C-alpha cells in the first residue's frame, strides 16, 4: 500500500486528526519572521513527480496550478527574510487528495498533500544540506473536522491551503535546524533587516528538482 493510501486507510481517525491539525491556522505571516541566521531566499523550485499519486476520489487540477501555488506560498513565507547568503528550496509533489463534494462523511477525508523538500546552501555548489529529502504530509486549514471541504472550496482553493500549510511546516523544520543558516551577527546591519515585506515572485527558467 502506498504512503498516501495508508493515510486514507485510517478512515475516521484520519478525518479527526486532520481536524485537529487544521485548527492550527497559518496566521503568522503578518509578524516579523523568527530569526533564521543569514537566510536569503534564492531559487524557489516546485515540480509534480512523474508518478504523482492521486487517489481516485480526488478532484484533479493541472500540474502547473500545483507548481504555481506551491512556489507562491513558499515565496510569501520565505522572501520576507533579508539575510546575505542565498538558500534554495526545491519541492517535489508526490501525491494529493483534493476532497470532492457530495461524499458521505465516512468517506470524506480532508484534503491531503505529500511532498519531498530539499534545501540547498548556494555556497555548497549544488549539494543539498541533507542527504535525503524531508518528507511532509499536510492537511488543509480550516473547515469542519468531520466534513471535507469539497462543498465549500474550489480545487484551487484547496490546493492553495495545502501549499500554505506545507510552507509553514517547511519553515518549522528549518527553524529546528538554525545551525544550517549561519551566524546573523556576521551580517552588515546597514544592508539587512530583521524582516521585510513579501518580495515579488521570481520567474524560474527551467523547472528542475531532486526527488
């Protein structure tokens, strides 16, 4: 059984767990970001895996939509950092469920996204910081713990909510490993700041990601 199907096989327990997790809304984007060394967002890449797993009950959206929403939400969270050393984020979408409308409660899991994330330090010459990607499984925010969002959100709205929660979980992972991002006291205070407004999303020439 694949990892995504294993999650869904948990049935009602999964639905309830999703409800508990979704209670932790992503509401910190108006705050100054927590210190993260000398981090400055460089390349922000997202791809959909060639063998992406989409459960049969799921709504479908184009791969380009996934790429756009994941890149946009990563940019919204991480472009606020104003460090002086570039770090690159590469996201590979492995599988998803976008809850459809009109499904009975017992068969209506919350929308789910699975993705692998690599992090690169520009000065390392293309080698990822970790040997293996970090795998994330996230649920969409908001909604009722026992009712899927298929009746209240479009597929793109569900995907954006999942992407927003993915970016938040990636951020928490990075904050747990602050040693990756250098000593902020080495930065020039005249050219850096604790935080800044979200920057325009940079175009990507050639979508490439490991995973």
